[in-house]
C-alpha cells in the first residue's frame, strides 16, 4: 500500500494521544481517499506536511509569516502526490527557509485538520496536516520564499505573544514536553 508508512506513523501517534480525534479522522481519510496526496483533491481536501523547525539548542522555532493566510505559522506545504509526509515536510522546510534541517525523529509531532479559504480559483478545502519536528543543522542566512512575507526565529516560550493559533500552541506544548531543551539530539 502506497500510504502504509504514514498510516503506521499515525497509529503510533494515536497511541500517544488517544484523546485527539483528528488523527483518527486523518487515518480514515488516507484509507478511503485514493487521491489524498494530490493537491487538486478538493472535495475531501488533501494531506500536507509541516515542519516544526527548532534551532540548535531547541529553544527557538522558525516561523513563516504566510503570505496567503496572513498568519505566523510553521513551515510546510502540499504533498504533490508524495505519500512520504516526512519527506514532504523536510522538502518544504528546506525550500521555505534555505536552511539545512534534519528530522529530530520520524514520529509525528502533531496532526491538525483545518480549512483553507477559497482563493485563486481553488475552492475552500481541508488540509489534513501531518507535522514533524526538525532541527536546523545550520544557522545560515534565512531565505524567504515567495509564499512568505517574512521568516523569524521565535522563543518557544514566547510563542503566545505572536499567535493565538491553538494548533501552534499545542505543537509548542508537545515539543517542550517531549524534547529536552539543549539536549542536542
């Protein structure tokens, strides 16, 4: 099965967070929608991959001021047919920041299902977003992509000053609970 790896990762995530209903919804979606990784799958939405990128000591996260949505968010994007969502998140993190990043682990950090508003001929649709944690291997200059207005390193403990997005704050809580700051993993 094309989506076997991500389904296993989602199952492991569901075991860690059994109270979260989005993961079960995502699992059903991947099993039942054969085009779930295609960007033009609008009736049901499509799977996306996101990257929670932290600096070398894990105290700051890299955020993008997303041009289309006008919000500070994690890096990430469309699968474009790729069923390896970790590879999607890695590709997007590199493309959107210009940094070399490496996965902290293959485990899913967070799952979020959210609506993307209609724009540029695309109807409103759902993003079934699978999020992974990465560490920047370099602190070189940031490269702002056309999808962003700006990029910024933000102290994880100060994230609430920049955004009230619950999914962003939830990722911060999960990351801080599962990764020791300064542990150079």
